[in-house]
């Protein structure tokens, strides 16, 4: 279960490998930030950046996922003795297959093309899901929303996916925080530990 203190923190997603030519890092970063924004600030940092403060998660682009990854998995977060590692792996070639509805073929290199837009959005959503595993410290999946197992083509591509909500644990924390803030506002003092 995430802690209340985990909300509002700065999370740095540090790109640890070369970025595929058909993934637009700016678009990907914007989508990742949008998904997690209700709960925290997620920044995507280019290779070589040293983040100052906050929590760092590393992202690798690699076509081969970990040995225990599901056969149709699009991304992978390793768990050791129930605890998540800080390195997530995203498979661009597997995501291309879902996005293209067919054999994997890289998009042309034209930034701003529909193919690049779709792929960047889908990659961001898979990354957002894996970030969820790390932040929640849980390998399990929800029945719906961002942490559902196997996001489908619509969830990866729809510009406004209604169902891609943050996990219930995080939403509950956000609700509790709002309630605390409202109470603090009424009494004119911060939350106490009574
Ligand atoms: Zn998962």
C-alpha cells in the first residue's frame, strides 16, 4: 500500500538506453506526466541527467523482457522477494505489434507523423503502468484502470481513454488528502495526529 507521503513527490524517470527513433520523447513525457499528475510530478529525464532530489526510476527500451514476463507483456518490472526493482523495461517492438495490429515495423522517422504519435502515446501508457508497479510496490493487477493486466489497443491509443484511471489505492489517498486539507482549512491549522 502506498503511503500518504508518497503523494506529491517528484518522480524522475531516467531514460537509461537510447530512445528508439520512432518514439517522441517529448510526447511520451507529456502523456506520462498527464496520467500521474493527480498524484505526483513525473518528469522524464534524458540519458546522462542527474536528478536533484525526488525518487528515481530508470527506464530501459529493450525488445527482450525479463525471464518471468508474460508472453504478451509489453513492459516489465522485476520483483525480488516481493519488492520492485527501480528499473522498468519497455519493449517497443511488442508495442508496435499491438499499435499496428500486425507485424512489427518501426515507423518512419518523421516526428509528428501519426505512427510516431500513436507509438509514443502507447509507450507512455505502458511505462505509466510499470511506474505504477514500482510506486505501489505491488506486482498484482487491478480489474480495470491503469493497473489492469494487458492494456488493450484502445487503452493504448485512445486520445482520451476513459478507463485509464490511477489505481484505487492512489485515488483513496488523494481523497483522504483532500479531506485532510479541507479540515485543516476549516480549523486554520494543519492536520494533527489525533
Ligand atoms: Zn503489470
